[in-house]
C-alpha cells in the first residue's frame, strides 16, 4: 500500500472555497435564528369580568368596541414608546351572560343589550385583538389568563406583557413566580380601579393607566328583593279611617261610603299592585308607602315603576307576542306586573332602545309587533347624534326634524 505524501494531505483551493461557503451559510443561519428569537411583540391580558369598559363605550356597540380597541392599543404604544407596526396581541376574557346580567342589575340595560356588538367591534378594532366569552364556569377567565401568563412571559419573542388583573389577589402567586424566574422587566400592570389589591401593589411593578377606558370602580348593582314587600293594604291600620264623617267632602255621609271590611276586599287587586310598587320604593331607598293618597277618601294614586326594576325585566317576555326564546335569559321573567300602566311604563322604556333592523337599515322585518324604538326619543334635540354617539344610527331615526 503506497504511503500518502504531503501533497495528498494538503487542502486544495477548491476545498478551502467549499469550507468558506459552508461557514458563511452557518453564520447566516445563526443570524436568522437570533432574529427569530429577538423580543419583538407585546402581549396584553385583560380579565374582562373585573375590568369593565366604560358604559358609554359599550352602549355604542360595534363602534364603541372598535374605539376601545384603538384607544387601548394607542395608550400602550404611547407608554412603551413603540411604533404602530410592532406586533401587539391582546386577549380579553369574560363571562358574557354574567356580564349582561350584572349590567341589567346596575340599571345599564342599553349597555347590556349592546355588549355582544361591542365585543364584535373590539375584535374588529385590531388584527391581534380578541375578546372572548368564557361561559358561565366559575373563574374560567382567571384560568385562561393564568395559562397564557405562564406561557407568554417565558416566550423569547415577548418583549412586554401588559397585565390587567390588579383587582384580583388570585393572580399574585403567578406574578411572583414570573418575577422569580427573571421576567420582572417584562411585566407591566394596567391599572383600572382607583385602588389596586395591596398584595399586587407590593410587587412594585411598572404601572400604566389609560384614562376613560375602564370603569374606575366595580359595577354597583341594585338587587331586587327576593320576595315582594308586604302590601300596603295587608292590614286594616294602613287604610284610611272611612268611618270618620269629618274625612268626607261636603255632601257625603258615612252611609254612602263602603265600610272598612268591604274596602279591604275592593282593594285586593290594588294590594297586589301596591306590593309591586313597594319593591321599587324599597330599591330606591324610600321607606314611605308605595301608594300616596290624593285625599282622605282612600283613593290611591299610582307610583310609576323605577328604572332599576324596568332594567331588570325581560322586555321580550312581557311585551312580544311570541315571548322570550332564550334558554338562559339573564333578565327577570317572573316579576308581577298586574296593571296596564305598568306595562305602559315598560313599553315606553323599551322604545328607548333602538330596533336592530331599523338601526342597520334592514327594513321593518317585525312590522307592528316590534317592541323597540324606530325613532330617537330626542329627535332634533339629540346632542348625542350631533356628536356621532347616539345609539339610533339609522338614516331616518331622527326624522322628520333632524
């Protein structure tokens, strides 16, 4: 076997060029790999059950949702001093049905009815923005946010993570773990409420506040009593003294007026109406009788239903011919309306909400059976319409004067 010479072991020029090309290729691959792992995106996580957008925004439906998404993105970009081309992904998780129920209890029925459209508008406001319904499972939104927090905070591509859950001490453990793993500089707290949970405030993280976007406090609800208040006619002591002749107008005698025992039976229907009005009086903080007396003759004058009661009632159930078809309707279906005047109050209240078909210029598909408003109640005097914020958006919904 021949022994190799030095000329055989020396690399040729061709071998050197081949190795150079390979080194250059590997250097380019390393550069691409570093570039792909460079922090380049912003993640925003919002607990929508605690961070509630302003009522005025929700009432505007899709338009309000788009504006909310744009204002959220602009506020975060301004704080981080980054351009609009930086990748920004935002998740908002909430229980939609539960939020609608809470808004109705707070008397914000317009916001409750437009919540679905608001969510659609938010999703349309930016490509990476998602507002999702987590259903009625308890703390479902919290669980999803915690999973995404753990995943996104450790991702090399995540430059900043904006966390909106300062109202809930249940997130403290997850935030502490992220800080312990070395991601303190990535985390930015988005504050909505006036006061943070003290345990989260003690973490001493960067904090951003975007004014006019979220409610600065928890939703204040007014819970109706579980059972009707006692009727104002339930005892004889609540009735006027019809036996005293001095209480009668001139020309009347005690014989021309029914006795007390007959009066109790005659007012049985009114007693039920009094029970309904007692609830509204109790909700408004008024401990006086729900019925006032026009004179000493015992003729009651009706007190209109309070707005809090009207907001909690299902208008479709009470007013439409087919009734409510929702399986889990968040509104009240079993409230006692025993007076045509109560129904009239509810009809007038329903007209304050725009008809979806007319508002979207789809004609009068429900005809005369529609219970919602086809005209803005303020007509030409609507300042919201001039500002472009009136929920009545149809072309002729402010006609003939506007």
